[in-house]
């Protein structure tokens, strides 16, 4: 039984360390177990994996496996509780808005499982022609209480609040409202948002992006 526990602990530490050392990878921060969290990271270099295994093995030999395990738990928890803020954003002083066209042009044919042609190469498709962006997405600085209060008032009838700074979990505990996090700045980069608060809504087959004073 002791051997089984050692194996389980080693695997936990292995994935935990991978999480801590690879925290630049994007993830959507909500309530997740550490095991689930660890599995979201892609491990690409064999040398990286070997290094992790070596650290775990050395900790076992030195009798410090439990210490290492607790350190990994603490570091992963800290990063989940308070993700790295998105850099380069400023608070909106002058409002502006623009439209974003999500259309894509296919660079290859799309076929079904029987090789029947569905869309030929060169076809332009707009996902908003078949899907609806039903509710607004609000992006805010979660450390700014005014922005938090404003955002919560904006999604009473539905919507998502995405933080660029702050703790989604702590704000959920405080307000009862679910919060997400723009991990790695993927959303702000995609829509070229430079200032917050910002709001994304659908108008026809385009998305309206607004940088607002809140």
C-alpha cells in the first residue's frame, strides 16, 4: 500500500510541477481541482519532463517528498487564486467602439465523413450566421471595486465577466457572481482591446467592441 501511495504522490507532484513551471500556458480560471488543472498544460519537451522526474526522484531519495508536494500545492493554489494580470491595459478615459468581423476564408476543402464536399476552399464563413453571441462579455480590472460593481450590474440578465486582473475565486465568494479570467491576454489581444472596462456584444453578423468608462 505504501508503494501505491508513493506512486500516486509521484504522479501528483509530476503534474503539479509541470503546472507550476508551465504557467504561461492559457487556461480559463474557475474552480478546478489541482489534478484537473495540471492536465490542461501541454508538455512539449522531453528534457523538461526528464527534469521534473529527476526532481521528484531526488525529493524521494532525500526524504523530502511530502515537503515538495506541499510546496507544489501552495504554488499552484496561489496562481489559481490570483492569475498573472494582463499587461499593457489602461483604464478607459475616452470611450471608443468598433466592429469585429469574425469571418474566415477556408484554405482547404471541408468534407464530411463520406468525402462529400461541404464547403470548397476559398469559401468565406461567418460563425455568427449560425451562432448567436447571446449575452455581453464584460472585461474589467477585478481589483477596481467600481468596475466590479458596474460589471455585475451589466450581467443581471445574462453575460460573462472576464477579469484582466484580480482573483475570480475571491470575487465569486464576495459577490456570488461567476467570474472568468483572460489568461495570457488571449481575449484582449484577439479583439485588440487596449483599455478597460470593455464590452463585447453582437450586432448582426459582427461583434461590437466598446471601451467604456463604466
